[in-house]
C-alpha cells in the first residue's frame, strides 16, 4: 500500500462524480489505485440530473464493493427540468424528472438522494423559488423513502438552514463542500443527524476564518470528500496555498508528497484528494491524520449502513 499520502489507513470519499465523462479513460486504473494503494473503501458517487443517473447506477453495479450511489437534481439543472413555456412559473412545469427519480430510488434501495440543494451564485434562467420547489420535492422524497440526503449550498445558508431544521434529524443530511462561516457552522451543528463534508476548496478561504470554521465542526459530524473531477489542486490559486504554508509550513510537504501518488492526475481531481484534505484537517484540529480518516470513514459507513445490508 502506498503510504506516502494514505499512510496505510482506510479512507472514504463522501462526495464525488465518478460518472463524469472526464474519468472515462482512467476510471478503472484510478479505482484500482485508490482501493489498493490508498485503502479507499467507499466512494459516494452523486448524480446531478436525469441524464447521468443511469451511469451512476451502472458504476455501482460494476464496482459494488466500492461505489455508494446517490441520485438527485442539482440546482444548476433545475432549468432543464422545465419547459420553456413555463419560465414564469414558480415551480417546475413537469414532474417527469421527479417520477423518474422516484422510480430509480425505489428500484435501487441502496441509493441515497443527491446532489440537490440551493445555489444563489451566478445568473440562471430559473428563479431561486423554482430551485426551492425542486429541492423541497426531493427532501420529501428522501423522507418518504428514508434515504440519506446530500446537499449543495452556495450563498443560501439561511434558506438551507430552515429546510434542514424542518427535516428534524429523520434522515442523515450531508452538507457537501461545506464552506460556511464559523457562526453558521455552529448553528447547523446543533441540528440532529447533520454532517459537514469538507473538500480542498476550503484552501480558498481565509486561513483564520477557515480554522475557526473547521474547529466548529464536531468530530463525529465531519466527512471528507474530493468533489472530483472538479475542486483539485489546479482549481486553487497558488497564493491561497502560500497563505496556508505561512500558517502550517509542513502542509507544503504534504502537498508535494501528494502529487507523487499514481492516484493523482493532472487536470482532473480524484478521490485521492481526500488524503490531502485529511492532512490539512489534522493540522487545523491538532488531531492525528489516522484518526481523522478513520472517523470519517466510519461515519460514511454509518450513514449508509442501512443501505449496505
């Protein structure tokens, strides 16, 4: 086992898009490297729209021991679930996507629901209210079918908090790519059955703010993810890394060592990124890397335990 970045411990990627076409030519070798060299025991593959849901399920059938599938409608894709004639409506014009999502989840009881959520960044053809309607329908479906929920949230933390609070801990909620403020983190941490999934994009945050945020995440609610194929080293400015090197000089060695793994690829983020995220979290929290990874892996197994039986 390659101990240079994984250190021989088991790891889980709590959020990835392994069905993405950018993985097509490297998927098999990549999974082999992650499993055999890094001790990757599970990868949560998230669908984002009806077109990629079958590919997520096909991956799970091909790699049943490694892939945990989730299917959902990402907020960016809400406009594609509507007809052009209903652009002024406050809700999607057709629930065909929801009917299909329900059918696939019923046929695949091991699958969770995600990636879904709310996003106020950029300009979209749909309204935020339409996002809310689509998101709430997926929450209701997850509750009905008792499935874990993976949530995307950008610049909509208040609206997200209200909806997660209403779930009342009835199903596990994974806050994917968490980058909220320390104060918002503490608010969400008071809710039952809520998990914070951290990826490498936290490097873009101001180190002092990020450190306070990470230390506000309870250790029994902290997941690690790659969000591959995006969100890797190539997506983060060098200046952001340099700011962290000033705080934790040894993190530079971790980054350089990480680059040497065969599971790390130029131009595309991979599940191996979970190892580097774990190194940074260990530095921030003053906790051993092994315990960070072991706890995060245990939590993924716990969240999906009912669906792994």
